[in-house]
């Protein structure tokens, strides 16, 4: 789904919503879930970026300062930071939502990050 930069930078939330609504109305291919015959392999959905290819998938790296603060808060307070929110959405399409979440996780490495209590993280 292509969102023109001027619409993103200069538009209100209503303008963005209108633009996305028009894309959905006109059947943008980017917004359609894959057919049963399309590949859902991670490498087909989200080809690796050049910056991630060079790094070993099993290598660990230090947490950012805010991540370390959350870890310390968890250790000291004996519970992590979280939020629980429940809502009813009329016309909610669970299959489409599941597809969207799986596509996001496959596409963005940070969503697959595992943290350790030693202060490191790995993809």
C-alpha cells in the first residue's frame, strides 16, 4: 500500500483514514490476504534487508537504555510492563487480522526479538 509523503506529512488523521479507505474500497492488492496458492514463507513475504543479512541471526547484542530500564523495573518490582485492553469491533475479520499480524512479524525483525535477563537481545 503506497501512502504519498504529502498525505502522510500534511494530512490529519481524517485525511489519512480517507486515503486508506479509498485504497481499500478500490481493492489495493497490498491490502488483500494471500490466496491459498500464494507462498507464505518468510523469505517470500519479507526478503531480508541488506543491513540484516550481514548480521548472524543467532548473535546477541546489548539492549537499549530504555529496554534496560524496563528489565530493571521488572527485576525490582517482580512484574513487567504490560497493558490489557479488550474491545468489541463490529465486522471484525479474525482471519484477515491474523494474516496482517503474521505479515508484520515476518517483515519486521524487532517483533521477533527475544530478551534475556542478562541484558542482551537476539532476533
